C-alpha cells in the first residue's frame, strides 16, 4: 500500500521559503506592522506557535498505537486561541520570533518526515486531526508577510 507523503515535499518547500525570508529581512522589517495589530514578527511567532503545538501533540501520540488521537481544533476555537497568544507573540523580540519560526519549522518537518507509515495512515483515518501538511499555513502567512514588506 502506497502512503501519500506529498505533504513532506510541500512542507519542505515552504520551510525553505520561510528560511529565505528570515535570512534576508532586516530587523526593522521584522518589526513592521501588519493588519489587525500584528507585526511581521508576531505572524512568524504565530507560525512557530502552531508548529510547536503539533510537535507537542506528536510527542504525546506517536508510538501509542492504541491511544485515540486528539480531536481536530474546531474552526470556532482558532480565533480565540490566536487572540490569546497574540500579546505574548508580539512581546517577543522581533528577531527572536523570526528565528524561532525557522527553528521550530525545521524540527517539526524532520519529525513529520520520520513518522511511521502506520501513524500517517492512522492519522488520516481519524480525519487528520494532526495536520501534517504545514505548507498551506506557512504559504498563507508568508504571502501576507511578503505583501506587507512590499507595501
């Protein structure tokens, strides 16, 4: 049985894009304002937060074949979670937030690449509560950041 791991390639591509962005932006650009009271650094911290969340969940559930996977985060909860984290993410020194996003993304991508086929299949069968495809989230926010840096 072939397991679809195309998300690994997409994750890698968007992580490289993140790394490139963080390596080329000046500290003043990382502190630049974005819509809804965010900054470039805050959005990068947001990416780090959600990637770290998945790292923690993988640590808790990988290798526990009989254990139920966590429920998917409800769309209704994402907004308040982001709002709750926002003040702390904005309080991080901008370069720290940027570097953290890169470091956590790299750690998570390596962890996802090493997952067993059984775990990937079990997660998919449960409705993918652990979102192994990180590329979409990264792409969405990197697009926003690039627009903010151009404007």
